[in-house]
């Protein structure tokens, strides 16, 4: 597969998702959000490539990475093509002081393999909490604080489970640990994504859907059942460009939160 073909696959996946949502079907979206949960450190296009070529993939890595983990790729295993950036430096006209450098980003095709196509030492299952967010709530609270967002718990917002206003998140006390975690992720997504100009330029429907999609991705990555999100998510607002922009924001915000709460230091 060539690089242009790979890019086209990712674009086709977004277009297919647009048509599915326009017809009122959200299963495709849930599939891609699930892929974001499993591969949050990858770009949106690479997530689309992985999900399209290998929908059942659970943990992917390159040949040498698996080798370092004490596993080997099985003979005959089919790799999953993704795109890796390569920065090319080009010298332009020299000045008296130094040569100016122009950086150009290109992409090259690389192949990764799903864990199911490898054998060897067991790989620890990271982030599986089986319905209990454990210390992830504390880590999420610390992340919120690090972004200069005030967090408080108050009965005054009942019956709402959470509220987000500029610089402040309020959570309804008394929720189960899983509900509190999901609610806090949802409101954190609002705080990160929907302030200032972004709030003005998007509809409430898009904002709520994006925030709940982030909650779905993060909860899924933590092993929590996010069943309430299934009926909430319907990410189609007029055209393919809007959908792609929303997916990009969802991927970026989910990855930021997951990186923060998955820290081991």
C-alpha cells in the first residue's frame, strides 16, 4: 500500500462515518471512538487506518518494539500500515550570520502488528479497572487543578450531575465512583474544548456530543462501561468537514486527559 492510498483510506473512513451518521446509525462512530480509546497516542488518521485495516486490533506496536518487550511477530502475520512523519531540513540562501533552515514534513509508510499476531512474554494490561476508576479520579482532579480550573462539589446543581463554567467545574456529590469519573471527564472536556471563541462557533448539540464522546473514549480506555454514552452520541452536524473537525478535537482532548491520568510517576 502506498502513502497516498493510506491517506485515502483514512479520508474514506471519515466519509463512510458521515453517511452512517446521516442515516441515523451511530455504531460506526462507537467503533472509531473505541479505537481512539485503545490507540490514543496515535494521530486521528492513523487511528482511522488501524481501525479500517484491523478493526479487532487491541494493542499495536512495531516489529522492534515487540522484540524489546520480549515478544516476536508470528511468521506470515500481516502488518498494519500507518504513516510516520519525517522532518526534512533544507538549506536556503545563506546570510552573513548562518544558513537558514526550512523544515518540511513528509510521511513514510511503516508497519505495526497487533498483539494477537505476536507470541512471547505476557504484556501487562494497562488501564483495565473493571468498572472501578480507582486512583484515576484523584489524578483527574489533579489534572484539572493543573489547568487552573477550580473544582468543587455541590448539591446546588441537582438534578445536573455536573456543570462547567469559565474556570470552574462543579460536580454533584454522592455519585458512584464510575459515575463521578465519567461526569468529571465530560466536564473537563467542556473546560478544555468549549471556552471562548469555540463556544460561540459551535452549537450546544455539538459541544455536548464532543464532551460525551471524550468521556466515552476515556472511560473505555480505563475499562469502564460507558453505556450511557451510546444513546448520547450522534456526531453529525451538516457535513463531513464538521465531523472530521469534531473527531480531531475529540482525539486530541481524549489523548491529553489519558496521558495525564495514566502517568505512573
